[in-house]
C-alpha cells in the first residue's frame, strides 16, 4: 500500500519560498520546513495560494497564521 502521496518529495515552490529564507536566517523553526515544505506541502496555505496565483505576504505561515516579528525578544 503506497501512502506516501506528496510526502515523498519537496514542495516545488520551496527554492523560491520565503519560508526557506526565513529558516536559513534562523527566524523559522525546522519543524515548519519538515511538516510542510518537505512533508505535507499540499496542505500548506502558501502552496494553495501560489497554485491559484493569489498574492500573499512573505510573513504568511503554511498554516495560515502570520509570522510575528521576534526582534523585540531578549
């Protein structure tokens, strides 16, 4: 039984996605990348909007929430 579906490869948008840059800058935890970009990317809100050509902010997270600016934390 093959249940790998989209989980077997990386999202096609990952190389140009702001999530990649945010992760590389240390502003996004790896769990986001593992769960959505390298996992269930079809459930990613960013992926769904991109596929429909709908503009969205760079700060939109895969679950539809917004990335908060963490620069004020000590």
